[in-house]
C-alpha cells in the first residue's frame, strides 16, 4: 500500500494530461455535435467560442502534471477538484446521466482516484476544516 497513492496519482495525472493534450493539440477529429437546441449544445456553445474550454483544458494539464508529482499532489487536487465536480455535474444535470457509466467508465474511475488521493492526503487538508 506504500506505492498505491503514487500509482493512483500517476494514473489520474495521466488521464487529465492526455485528455487535455488531445483537445489542446487537436489530435482527434471533431466529435459530432450534440443535437441543436439541446442543453448540452447550448452549454458547449457558450464554452467553446469564448475560449473558456481552452482555459479549462490548460488547468487540466497543469493539475494533471501536479497530481502526478507526489510532492505537489495536494495542490493538483485543489486545481482538479472543481473541474471534476463540473464534469460530474454536467453529466448529471445537463445530459441527465448519459455517458457516466458508458465504457470506458472514465468518470467513476476519475472520481474514485481523486477521492482515494484525498483520503490518502487527508492530514494535509485537515487544516482547512479547523475553525480559525
């Protein structure tokens, strides 16, 4: 169990670095757009043209690199936490749960890895919950 946090951190970091580089470097052809007028189409219609999605992908890249390095793992989790929460919220509220449990089950894997790393580093985050 000594190496489990390092393996989980490396895997979570790899998932975020790979997914951000695919988008930032345009390595995959454009995916089919969601149906016109759907909540997902309106959501992405606001994110992509404004450059906000690029900003999120740069944060994913930075957070993924930070999580992969054991010394900066907790800071990386602070960067990736809101991004993971938004990914889950998008799939739960906007797509009504579609895509969460579809293969390759990336969203549950990401959540489990992040929660495990938070648990493994819980002593470092304990100061955030203490009263002032």
